[in-house]
C-alpha cells in the first residue's frame, strides 16, 4: 500500500510533463502549418528573468510561509480553544498560499525590470 504513493506521484508528474510537451508540440505544428515563422517560438524569452531566480524566489517565500504558518498555528493552538488538528494544516496551507501569491507578484516585478 505504501508503494502506491511514490508510484502515483511519479505518474502524476510524468502525466503533467507529457501533456505539456505534447500540447506544445501540437500547437507549434499547427502554427507552422498555417505558415507562421518558426522564430516566433524564440521571441520574448530575452525579456524575462532567469528561471533560477524565479525558482529560488518562490521556493524561499514558500518555505518562509510554511515556517510562519507553523508559528502562527502553534500560537493559536496554545492561546485559544480551537481544535489543534484543524488549525495546523489550515494555517500552514493559507500562509504557504499567501507566500506564493506574494512570490507571483514579485516575479512580475522582476520580469518588468
């Protein structure tokens, strides 16, 4: 039973990558059949931030959001009568989502520079 988790995780990642690549290939083939120049696939990449900067920024913000979420959940469980089993996941996911939202806006600003 415990082997299903890594297998399903691998299958999900493989499925997403396969769908992305096959869809991108079909879209490019359709554009080329309509007579579009192949150089349009390379256009626009020089104006974006390097991918490693975006990944590091979002990963750092995600980890900080999780840390803040754990801290806030600990404070809430210590000083309130709320259910501890419900506080921890909800606050951690909320803070992680807020951190990724902030990272999205910071990435947009990084791309504009």
